[in-house]
C-alpha cells in the first residue's frame, strides 16, 4: 500500500521485542458483514454481525478461539517447568462479550479452563502461569474484564 503513514505511534507499547516469531496477515473487507482472508489462504471466512442474518463468524468468536488456543499453548509451555503433565483432554470454553457502557463499546471475557485429572492446586498453578505467559492475556490485562474459571 502506497503512501502509508503511522497515525497512532503514541499507542505503541514500550515492550522490547528481540525477535518476531510470526506475523499473521489478514485482509478484511466489509467490516462485520464482510470477509477475512489470510495472505497464505489458510483463513478464508465470511463475517456477519452477531445475531444478524449472515452465516459467517464474528470478531468476538475469532478472538475467543485465538485466545483459547494461545492459552492452551501457554499451559503446554509452562507445564514441564512446573513438573505438571498437561491432561490430553485439556479444553477451554471461552466467552467473549461485546458490551456497551458509559465509554461506548467494549469487550469482556470468561475462560472456562478444564484440566481433568489434575489436583486443584496443580491446575491453579498452571493456569496462573499461563495467564502471565499468554500474549492474549497480556494484551487484555487491565483493559477488559476477565474471569478465569477452573474445573478439574
């Protein structure tokens, strides 16, 4: 894209990046009633407004899926260091609400983490470590309401 200019550099985080591991590139058209396609073609979905007539997914569902997948990855990353074996049936049921309030639109989230077979204290330690490690958790910390529920 020609003639691009940074218009919001003030919101750049003061995080020191040593190495970029991956860059997801997605082209969106039409907003909530449009389409999203990644540059490698692996993601190619229709979008539709929540509760609307369309048959596509929506940003809240995509965010819930991405955060949950990343959170499980963070648990996998932390489990060996903590001496915990991650259960094969590990799962997360994520809920992301599109909400409105005095400040306009916002999000809030609930992650229902299921770690069957682990003792509660082990599971709690693993979830707490993942919440500190997961990039989605870091991005949302202090920005939206987040609840993490744990089932063992």
